C-alpha cells in the first residue's frame, strides 16, 4: 500500500462514515418492522396481548403459522392471488405497450392523439368512484371471478402505463424501425422483434407496478369476486383485523407467509428491479 | 362496447378468435369449478354468511352437524370478510345472513331487500322488547325481516378487588359514581381508564352510557327522525336542547381518568385494566376475554352506569350482536329457512350465548351464568335497555371525532351545536 493511497482513504473517512451511518439508518428502517413481525409471529396469545412488541418470544409458539394457514386456507388464497397477479402483469405489459406503440407512431393522426388524451383522462377516475357499476357489469358478463379482477387491473393500469410507454417510445429512433422494414418486417414483427425488446427497462417498471398493485389490492377483489372460495390473500387476511380482540401473533404469522414469495422474488430479481425502478424514475 | 374497442386496434381475425377462445375457456373453467362445489353430494347449496371471527369455528361445527343430519340441503359456511353491498348489487346475496345488526345493515331492511320471516314460529318466540330494537333503526312496512339471535349488553367493568380495598359499593346514582371516583383518586388509583386514541371507545363508552341513563335515547331519535328536515341547532327536537346535561356530565367524568388517556388505544386500555391500574373500564363483554388473556386471576364485575340521582333511570346499553335474515334475492329461501330454524332452536341459541357472553333473544331465556356480567341481568329482565346514541348516527356524521375533541378540552356547547348542524344536513338529504 502506498502512502498516497492511505492518505486518500483517511481524507475520505468522515464522508464515508456519514454515508455508512445513513445507510445503516436506512437498513434499520426496513429491518425493524421485519424483526417485529418475526418476533410477534412466534409469541403465544398471552404474550402478544400484554408485552411490548420487541420482547423475545418465550415460550416459542410455532402453532401460529398452522392456525393462520388453516384460518385463511392459505394455499388456495395464494394460488388465486398469484393467478390474478400473473394475468394482470402479463396483460398490462402486452396491452399497454401495444396501445402505446400505436399511439406513439401515429401521433400525427388526430384519432390517435385524442385517444391518448382519452386514455390518460382515466387517471382521474379512481376505482372506488366506479366500484358499484363495475360490480354490476362484471357479474352481468360472468366476470365476477379472479379473471375479472385481473381484467380490471389491466384496464385501470392502461392510462398510467401508456404515459410511461409513449414517453419512452419517443426516445427510440424511428430509423431503427425503417431498417427493420427494409429487411422485410411487418408492423407486427417490428413490434415483437425490435420494439418490445427495446422497451425492456420500461417493461420492468410497468411489471413491478402492476405486480405490486394487483398482489396487494384489497378493495377490488373484495368487491368483484362473488365466490367466497376464490378470494385473494389480502381479503382473507382481513379476518385478523378485529376491533375488539387482538391476535397479532396469528396475524403476523399470516403476513409473513404472504410476504415470503415477494421477498424471495425480490432477492432473486433484485438487479432488474433496481434498474427498472431507476429508469422509471428518470423518465 | 368490446367490438368498438377492438376495431380501433384492428387485430387480425385469428387474434380475435384466440382472445375469444381464451375468454370462453376461462369462463368454462370457472363454471366447472363452481359447478363442482354446488353439486356437492347432489344437494341444494345454501350459502350461510357469518364472519364474526371469534365465532367462525363455532358456527362451522353447527354447519357440519346440520349437513350430516339431513340430506336435502348442503350449507356452505361463508366466513369471508367481504363487504355486503356488492353482493346485493350483484344480485347474489348470501342465502342466510347471521350478521351484526347496526345502522348499516338496517339499510337492507329499510329498502325491502330482506324477506318477511314474521310467519315463522321462531319469530313469535322472540322477546318483543328485543325485536323492537330492530325497528328502532329502520322499518319496512310491518314486516319482520330480521330475527335477533344474540344481544350483547355493555356496562362498566369493575375490578372487584380494588372496590373492596377502597370500601366502595357499586354506585347507583350519579353523585355516588362521582364520590367513588374521588375515593379512588384519593387512594392513588385511577378511577376510570379511558382510551381516547381509539375514538370508537369514547362513543361506545362515555357517550352511550351517560346519554343512555341520563335521557330517553330511543325516544329522542324517534322524535328526531319524525321531525325530518326541520332539524338544526334551534329546532324543537335537538341535541342542544336534550343532550346538554349528559354532555356536561361526560366532561365532568372525563376528569377522573388516566393522564395518558389521549394517547392510549383500546388494546392499551385492556392491558392497563388487566394489570389492576384502574378501578373501572367503560367497555362491553368483548373486552373481558382480552383482559382475562392478560391476567386470568382478576375478579371482574359489571354494573350499569348511573347518570341521574334516581336509580330507576339507570339503563343498559345493548346491541344486536348477531341477527338472522334471508334476502329476497336468495336463490334457496327454503334451505335458508330450514337452517335458520335449526339455528334458532332454543338450546342451540343458549349454547351460543353462554359461550360468547351474550343474551338469548327469546322470551323466558335463561339468565347469564357468567358472574362477570350478571350485574346487568336485572336490567335485561325488566326491559331497561337501549341501543347507544352513537349507533344511531350515520357514518356521514363523524361524531366520534367530535367526541374526541370534547373530551380533550372542547366545550359541550360547541359539540352539541356541531351535532345539530351535521344532523340537519343529513336530514335534509335523507329524511
């Protein structure tokens, strides 16, 4: 190690300490609630009702997970939630990118321009405002099931997604498409072979938003899904939110189980998630 | 609608066919699934909605027993906490509801969405004074479309050991209550634990108890509704004219509370009371289980809160914890009624109420055996009970927030004025 190296490091020290400190605080902000959840999930009824949240569980109660599993019929609710999320994510990616492509490349035509504003205007209509008509409508066309919820997620996502996609599409040079045309691509092929892969960062952003919205949503499935045995995780978990009695231990066991897949997915896909989020932020 | 959106994107015919096929496939899949459930054992399927979480396992056992005992109907227990309105809007309400009866549920009754059960022999077994509670929120002609199943009576829970230590008897008048509070305070014991952070506890406890014994709440709201849109601060029937005494008493009682009441929640209240930190607690029997979970050794009792100098004025707050109804749109009214009659058998009702500290709603029901609430029995027997004033106020009047302001230093005058103004606004639109 040379002298200059050491000096450079010493000069950096206060700044890097500050940075480490900030990062540590940030880490705590994430870890503390998680620790709380894990500790709570392992407590007995009595300890959960009386002690402070951060006391170590004694005795250890693993039965909470089983109780939560049975109370919520976890595997079924999980499968339904997953189905809705997968369909909603895939649907939003495909439908919104197709629509945005059509709009961005036909910007000179009035119909497309207006349809863009028309679709954007939907951002001002939140779901609760149109909830009851949607309930009636979905039941009339036989969509009062998880599929209907997924379809509604796709539709309600369109306006924001199109905003993101069209902005991004404008930055893709038209010359690329011209070259594809010269090589004999149809519009359909140009989109799938050229544009859609180029949209990858925006796909990640839209996909993440779509997943979070549909996985965590409570209101839409609770109102739209008619068959109680087809309810999603957030809805069946409401059974733990009591007014008069607390069983935090079972509730947190259930929340941990519901969180597990998202955490796992995040651990594996961390890199893409981060890049997707930052791209979305810049646009 | 769908075709016009499609034509804008101009997909090929094959794509349209594919999308259509996918949709049809999904629909068929759903149909097969639901068909599988409904044909369970080839019986008529009856959807029974009951989602009071504590009682879910209890009712699940009842459902299983009913399904095993006969072969005509198959009752499916739905305990999903999904909202009711969409189910009615969709035209697929539950076949039989076993639900908390409150102002919100009474909307279905008021609009005639529930069928008349008055002809059932079970309806005539219900105590008239309890059946009247249903009509106090809403009526639909002369129909009896909601049958009370379990009533919950709430009073002041007290710590017997602390009362004995301080040599305080259960108060029967307002001045005795204040004297008891002063005695406890002098001995360094918090007289009443309050949890103002959870606003519903102020409405349920302080507001409902004091108003219920200080005036005729049932009669007041009947007259108030009759008065219709002429309501307001200066009207003949108004909160300002009739609630003044009660509101001032609430403020007076608010002095004898724990100092940190403003930042305490319902759960904190349970813990503080269970640890013997206060002598009285304004909560219903639902809190007993919580307190017991924390400290099983505590000896508890319940008395009805007095608010005047005449012990005869004392009344008890009740609510219909569970009530049964069959919607008009039910597809299986026969099955629903069959299961309703199964649930309404006397020993089944009594067993439920014994387990969940409730009162059976029938005539000649047995008294409660639980010594923690038996202090309320005389009031139930003599019909001295009311539904809390707070429960008559629709969600559009955020009275529990106003109450929070009142107990944390507001004036009774401003509080009552606010209630009158809000009620006037509500009445002009709805009455």
